[in-house]
DNA sequence: CGACAGAAATGACGTACGTCAAGCGCGCTT
DNA sequence: AAGCGCGCTTGACGTACGTCATTTCTGTCG
């Protein structure tokens, strides 16, 4: 009986890792793997893409991957761990822009200003693939699927930012946040109902443009309503469909 | 004396038009003209780009340029007039996403979902250049400057959406909105202090995620404070620097 | 010209969420 | 194990903005 979970405790979730790439294959969950499949893995150009990838990490919780103002030279695909990106406005207030899971890509919003417009900070121990952007856009020039992939990644990010910009109440924002997170975990092959929140309540609040206290209250209410189970940062979605309904105005699919 | 403006009336602003292109030159203010300058106007590929442009319009106030769900085949550069884009959420509430002036490009957010995620409606009589997107991305494959231009246009749009997503009070949002509009007019060669608001107060309110009444009140206050002069939809910025200061947290430059 | 409709301004009032403050639990460090 | 700090929760209260209602203005059409 000692080996069972004590009553009221959630079981440990798997630690999300997408680190199954090698010299000639992308990680299974990588945002660029789709481009490779489209083109056929054998192409010499894809080998080039592999050559221009540099594996970096580990970064530990709190460490910066890049900082506001750094010259834009690379984009990063998350191999393992979680990242938050944030800006600080002229008054010194932090603004969380997004959270990034294994397989997702950070740095795309630096293309226009040609320097990073935000900080990227590891929330836990994180590893990355670094792609030189000049090399990548040169490759995109020769490989339509890579170009397509880049366009779509940026355009997708644009869609996310747009949704967040709507005016919605705290319940909708929170429900949409959880549903989105779940969908992204699932998409990458992790559990879509049980996962670890790598970010603090404060970060979630900031991201959703709410006060940390409001986030606490909404989560407590969701728990009372049987929508979720939550212990510390271990999340279990008990009624994903219910959450999706609450947040539907903010969710594209 | 009859020819002078009566006291308290603003003079008529110029009607913004950017329609000075022909078969071999882009409109002066066009978002793509930069790509041409970078490459040198003479290149045969640019003539191709001209071939794939189709001039469309006029669209009259209230007419749709495209609708949510339309298959994505083209992007549009505004040649004259003003456009608003908007989504309706599952509850039927409209969400204004943006306003587009002559020289600016609409439709970029359709790349990822491969269909238009929003409606585009003319706010006054409007003309466009329609670019076939498949043709354009094929061209981008051969012309790095065109690819670069596309990346930057999308990335810029991403930056805009991000700013709007912050939580800021009504004064800041309004001041930033006016400052941004002024900067964009100026960038395209129009007056940056005196212009016509083609959109209703309701549309502005919706865009800024405020109530129409709040917009009215803020504008009245700005007028009392001597920041602006406003008569109907004719806007004169009396203290652009003051406005910029109020909205500085929302403005990147 | 006068009548009408929609847009805009202004005032009175309600509320969702922020702010402030106190208390609790959990993981460090020594 | 005790002590400390930080993240989280919960309650009490304030406020910026939304909602509702009324009035005024503007442009359009008989």
C-alpha cells in the first residue's frame, strides 16, 4: 500500500521531453519536422538544415536564452523544458507574451525589428536547437516547404496574439489558457489532461492580463465546480469539454 | 471672408490616396516598393511581380473585400481608402482587429489557417492591388528581398497585435492609437497631425477593447486638456508629443 | 424645409476585477 | 528541527470602466 498514491495526491506526470533527434533526423515533435516529411527526408538540402542546427543547453530555471535588444541571428526550437517570453514596458512592468513547450519555436517576432523585442527565460531545465536565421532563410529560398513552414509558424503566432487581445472575462481567459495548453501537449504526444504547470500563478496572471489573486480565485472556483483537480502545479483536467465551452470564444478550433 | 473657415471649424484634410503606380512601377507608398528598391527596379523578376498584380476596386463603404472562411489565395495592398478587419466570435460579438491605410497590406493572417480568419470591410471608397499568394511565394523563392519583405510584414503585424494585448487604461490606449495612426499617415507621406478618422467611434472602441461611451469621454477629456482638436471625424493633434507620452508604454518607437 | 435615423456626447449607476492585507503551506538553509 | 522566505490562497474594499438611459448633433431623404 505504500506504493499507492496517498489519497488526494495526483500521480506524477511524465516530464515533457522531445529530445529524440540525431544528426540526420529531426526530433519527432519538432516544428520543422513537417517540412522534412513534405520534402522527403533524403534530400541533400535537409542535411544542410541539420548542419546549420546547433544543440544548445542546458539552461536552468531563470536563465535567459536571449534578452531584449540582442541582435537577431537565430531562432530556437525547444527540445526539452519550458520557456516564457516577456517584455518590460518603459515603466518597468513585465508583460508575459507566451509560454513555449517542447517542439515549439521562439524568436520569430524578432524578424521585423531585426533584434529580439523580448526576453526569453527558461522556466525549468531547457534544451534547444538553434537555427541560424540567415542560413534558414537562404535554405527557404531553395526549398518551398521550408519557406511555407516559416510563413505558417509566424502567421500562427499572429493568430495566438490576436486571440489574447480580445476582451474576455477571467473565467474565459483561464479556461482557454488551460484548453490551449492541453491541446499543445497532446499535439506533441504528451498527456492532454494531466500536466505540470511550469509557470507560477503570477506568470499565468501576467500572461492573461489578470491579477495573480484573480487567477487563484478562478482556479479555486474551477476546482469547486469539478472542472479541474489541482495540487500545487500538478494539473488534472476533469472536464476538458466543459473548459473548452467556457473558453470557446477565445479558441480557434 | 466667406472663403475663410468659420471660427471653430477645422480645415478639410487631404484625402489619403496612394495611387501613383503604373505597369512598371509600384505605388510610391506601397509596402512592397522597398523590396523593389532593394533589388533594383530593372530586374525581370519584378516585372513578373507586376504581372501577378491585379488592380481591384472600387469597393464602397461597408462592402467586403473578403469574408471569414474564404479560401486564402491572395493578399491585398491598399491603394486608396481605409479598411477594417474584424472577427465575430461564437457568440456573435464583433472584434475589430485592425485598420489599414493606403500602402498597407491585408490578408497576412490567413497564411497559417489557409483561409481568411476575419472579414475585411471598406470604411470608405477603397482600391487595392491584389497579389496572388502562391505566385508571390514562388517569386519569394527566387528573390530573397521579396521573401524578406514578407517575413518582415508578418512579423511587424505580430508586433502590433502583441502591443494591443497588454492591459492598459483607456487614456493610454487612445493616445497610443492616435499616435500610431499619425505615424502611419506620416510614413506614407500624408499629414501626421491632421487627418480624417474613417472609422466610427464604435469601431475605435471595439478595436481598443473599450465601450463606445468611454471613447467619447476620453476624446472629450483630451480636447479639454488641449491635446487634440476634434470636430466630428476631423482630427487635429495639437500636442502629439503629449499624446506619445501618455501612450508610450504601448508604442514600440 | 422639416422629419427622421444613426452617430456621438453626457450623466447616473452597477460590477468585475485590481489592490491591499492577513494567513497558510512548502521547500530552503543552517 | 527550527527559522526563514516565497508562492499561493482567501477576504475586505476601492475603482476604472461597462451598461443603461437621455439628450444632442449630423447627415439624408422626402
